[in-house]
C-alpha cells in the first residue's frame, strides 16, 4: 500500500519498537539533572523571531539559512532552532532571576533547523539541555562539564573525548577579530560568499564554516587563546585545574568557537568518531552577555545541549544497554462470551495494581491468541474457558520458564498474581541482571 502523504524530509517517526531507547536516554538525563540540582523548565515551540536574531546572531548559519519562520498577521514567529534563547527568555519573563541564584534548569525538547538531512542531523531533532544562570565562577563551568560527563558515562558511552577552549570576552575578542581580519584579508578571493560577509561582521564565524575551502584556509588562522585578556586567561586556567581535580580528561582545542554568537569564555564539546563526520554528541559553553542582550541586568550564564538522536545512535554503535521494551505482564485468553466478561474484570483489577494486562478483542482462536500473546512478550498467560469459570480456578503460565501455577479466580487473584509476578521478576534479576537507571 502506497501512502498518499508521507512524513516531511528530515523528520523521523519513533515507533513503539524503538521508544524504549528514547525512554532510556530521557530518564538518565532527568536523573542526572536531578542529582546536580537542576529542575525542569518548559517553553513554547515557537518564539518571536527577534529573540533568535538578538541571541543566536544574524551572521550564524542558523539565522541566515536554517530557521523556520512565518508571518502571522503583524508578527513574525520562528520555530525554536535551539533551547537556550527560549530558556533565558522564560527565566527572565517569569521573574526567576529575582530568586536565589544560580538558577539551574533543564529541558527535553524538539528543535527545528532547515538543513541537509544526514546521519545524526535532522530538520526536526530533540535535545536535552541544561542552563545555569547567575554564576561567573569557573567552578560553575567545571560543574556543567561534570554534569555532561556524568550523563555520558551513565549512558554507558565510551571513547568520548572532551574538547575545551576559551573564546574570551568582548574586550579580548576585539583584538582577536583584528588579527583574523588581517589573516583573511589576503584570501578574500578564495572565501565563499557567506564568509566574505562574515569577514567584516564576525570573522570568527569563518572558523566554523563547513566549506572545505574555507575550513582549509582557517586551519592556519591565529588562535583565540593567544589573545585572551588576563581575566579570561585566569578563568580558563582555573577551569583546567578544576577538571584535573575532578579527574575529567580533556583536550584544549583552540579551533572550537561554537556555532552561535552568544558564547563567551568557556566553550566545550564531547566528541566521538563512532557516528561519522557529525561527531559532536554534546556541546555547550558560557554566554555571559545573553541576559543583557535580551534586556536584563548583566547576569553570567552557561549551559549545554545534547542531541537525543545522536546519543541514541552512538549508544547503538557502541552496543550500550537500553532499558527493556515495555511488555505485557498478563495476557488473558478468553474462550467464550462469559470468559470475555471475566477477562475484563480481571484485567481491571490487575491494572489497578500497576501491572499491564490485555485480553483478546479480536475473537481469535486459542492458537491465534497464544501466538499474539508471544508477540506482546507477555510474561504470564491465563486461559479462561467454561471449565475454569465453573471451578473458579485457572492455570497461570510463566511464558519464560513454562512453569504453570494454579490460581484462584476469586478476590485473592490480584494478591496471588502479584506475589507470583514479583517472585519471577526477582529470579530474572538474579540470573540476567537489569539495566540500572
């Protein structure tokens, strides 16, 4: 059967067969955020376009090429291309900066960018992000990096390299911009059209260009760490000392500038070679000027984001553990109208105890029902026919071991079923172990 309408290019469906992988990453992310003292924040899918023009930067690829924007009457809105700007806007608008600082929030959200779809890069993608607002200390940088490091380790990821850099403050970056302009001035004939525009407005953006020609030229460009002011240099040195004290290995990579204009001082990326060219699985940095850019009192801030699709892809490549797929605890096989009625009653009682329960809704034969029960991964099967209803007893079959236990169909059913199910679960844990979230 050919569908008349298919999903848009650059989007993906998550089917029930795959959702357990998403649950794994989301739960580990939430648990990691919680132990570091972060609380969840939620914000709109679309914002006023000016929010992203002011924060992300007009010279970035995101603003110039990738945003999904629409005019609605007199207003221009944009689907969020990233989570930081919306978070800071929400924190400011809801008066959270008047509370005790630092404010520590996290989010799991979808983002939208119009770019070429490829492995690990979609037009609609999902991020886990964390933001800390209010601390200028390098200890806050180390804390955020530690949280990111803990998340990746908790997911079981290996061979992930932490790259760090400092891109300075506006004062020392001005000197760096001069050096970059001098370097690229003699190479204008080779730069792409986009980078020619960046040369005057923000030459650091050239370092982030995806063009092989521009990136080849930029390879020999001056590095920002040679132009850091004393304050930025001290901040970066203290960060490195703190990471060493935390036993977090890192590599200083002076070429990291990040793709958004709001970053200052510390920037970092966790990189893998297991998912091809798009090897960054988590990235972030400090953005001390963003609150002020959006109309607030100067307030230091920093954060990071990780793409859920990339995390899942990397976990699959590395053979990491995911939580178990959700399965049916009890499948009831009714034979006849009276048995269907009893099945509905039992299913309701079992569900009230927190177990999943299903029974036949398709008038299948006994053989077909047993086949379906296997497909659902049912832990236990209960066959109900006239004989069982009359005797008020039935055989409960453990589908893993094949063991059958007689169980009463009276008021003690749920209590007895719970005891049998718990015993089976503990036995399975002892023999096979479980993914510990």
